[in-house]
C-alpha cells in the first residue's frame, strides 16, 4: 500500500513587525511563518471614534498584508493576523508619540484618570474571508508626579506606543486598575486571536502536543 501524503502544514502570517505581538503569539504556542508588516496611514478620520479607528486600521493592515501574501506562492494558503491598538481618553484618541513633548502630553492626560484601550484583530483566512474582533479594556493610572513623568520620558519606552506607554514595561507601575484583557493592552488579545484561528480551522493546539 502507498502511504497517503501528509497534509500540508497550515502557515501563519503576522502582519506586524512588533516584537510584542510576536512574543504574544509565541506565548500562545504559535510561531509566525512570515512577518508581513503593513505600512498604512494611521491618521484618524474626522469624527472617527477610537473603537471605529482600531477596527478600520486592523482591517486595512490585514488587507495590505494580504496583497503581499498573494505575491508569494508559498504563503497564499496562509492564515493572516493583523491587529491595531488605540488608546483614548473619552472620545479623544491619543497618538503614538514621535517626540518627548507629545509623550508628555499623553502622560499628563492619563495621570490620575481612567482611559480605554481598544485593540482590534483581523484574521484573513486562506480562502480570503475576513473575521474581526474588538476588545476593550479600561485602565486607571495613578496620579503621576513630575519626576515619574520625567523618568518615564528618559527611559524612551514611550516611543511608538499608543498613548505613549507600554504596560508591559515601566508603565505597569502606573496602573491602579485594569478591567479587561491585559494581552489586548499589550497589543494582541490572546483569547480572541486564538478563538478566531481555531474557529477557522487553524490547528492552534497542535504545537502544544509537539512540546510533549
């Protein structure tokens, strides 16, 4: 008898170059077969709410990365994950600061107040269908002293971070209360991401058994 050929391994693409999102995937036991970061305009539309912005940007990142995927024969049948995180105070969307002055303004706004973090995940299946989830977390920072703000600015951890901070770093000491998904605040909600993949047939548990 001739043995049946082994089923091809399902491949996974992360539409990001973020080491945080890659580390979170690995925490779930998943390894990205390719990183295809998407370069898109992240400017909010006029009147666009923070939650709508997160959903739109995740979807646009996924679509842009999918176009690159289509040019690679070995990746055409891959599952593709994209995500975007938006920090807001009320309806005001905080930027990803490019200067220390912008970061300081974000920290002053967050000091002693509650804010929300929206992270949207977009999955594009091998057949080209899109599935999306939005995760909302609520946080409250302690009232920050001028010395704490100056110290955080000096650390440089604010660079490229939504709202000017990274909860997995020094800013974790600022958080008085968190309601919701910690991994969503970091940048990739693991429960929702794994659920999306499993729901579309990606073998999320297979790597777990391989570790045995």
